[in-house]
């Protein structure tokens, strides 16, 4: 959701995060990925302006408008 809101392609986000595109694609399809890899993806999204919140066990994302 955050990636799309920021107008990034999957390949662009993978490059920004320094992770293989295949790993990002698996994650977006619902697979688990390593915590350190997830941290890199989150950091790349935050660097582009995404903000994340967690309420009642759910994670939400907002992006600059």
C-alpha cells in the first residue's frame, strides 16, 4: 500500500531497499521474509515519506499527499 501510494514500482523499491526484487514480490504476495530484510524495506519507504501506525494489531500506512 505504501509503495503504491508513493508511486514506486516493485523494482524501484527493491533497489532502494537493497533487496532482490523476487524477495519483495514474495513479501507483497503474502510470504514471510527475514526481519532484517523487512527492516530494510520499511526504512526505504520511510525515507520516501511513508509513516506507519499500529492499532489493534493492524498496521496502517500514510504517505505524503
